[in-house]
C-alpha cells in the first residue's frame, strides 16, 4: 500500500492506476556509458556525485581521483570544500551540447496534505511535465501531512524547475524543493551538534484563507 516506506515507479502506478500497470516500464538506469562533459579526456571514467546530483544546466566542476576517474560536482556542492587545498585535482567542466538528451536522476522533497487523492495528484503533476518517477520514499507521516522524497528523471535544470514550480502551485502541496544530499546531511549534522530541533513543517495555507 501507499503507507510503505519506499515505492518504485511501477508500484506507484499499480497502486493508483492498476488498469495502466501493464503498460508501465521502469525508466532505464543511466549506465554512464561515456562522459557527457567537455573537459574530460576521451576514455576517462566520469560519474556525477551522489552528494549533489547535478543535472544539465547546473554549473559543474570535476575532481580527479587517482585510479577512480573523475567525479562531477555542482559548483556549489559542500563536498568541494574538502579539496580546496588540492587545486591540481580540479577540472573545469561543461556539459556536452547533447547532455539534455539523456535523462538524469535527481531528488525532490515534498510536503503534501494527508488527504485522499493528494499523492495521485502529485504523481500526475510530475507526469504532466514529462518526467518519470524512479522512486518515492515517505520520510515522515503525520495525521495531517506527508513528507516524502521523490526521485525523478529530468532532462535539465529548466525541466526540474518547471516541475518544482508546478508542484508548489498545487493547493495540497505546502513544500516542493530540490534536494541536494550533501547540504541536507550538513544541515542535519549541524542541527544535531547544536541541539537544534528540526523546524516544524509549513503551516497549511488553507488555514489562513
């Protein structure tokens, strides 16, 4: 059921729209069959950092690791601070011109009402923007709201921003934002060290209407 901790795209479809379940296929995994970046020599191994999940349109840099190839980071990824004293490992990168032709996985944080049809509406908004849901994980469940992480495949940062804008415009959604995993981890660690409680979820705007 939808109360499970994690759902794949096919499970979401089977639960919400069983009549279409036989037509659904999971999005193909990105095999990173070759660098999609300018600034990396031919034959070099390259992968995007899971700490920041950059997508085409994000400004990027590469960090070369001996024997491990190049890890591509968003220019504002907090993990880059660890390499400030190693300038020889930095590579100035740009996305290839056709980088947007291949979907890239990124993550969204959503808070939406715990009401019948709310999850279905969220999924429909994402589908209407021609994006695939790879996985959905409920990170918090309360009597009046759900907090969830939704992994989606997008073409580029403009595509991602359209999805976030459309989700934020939904009356049942009180938060829609991109997740940058390294920033989330740093925030959690900082709050824990300072003894700061996590802020409460945003108030339902309908209550003030």
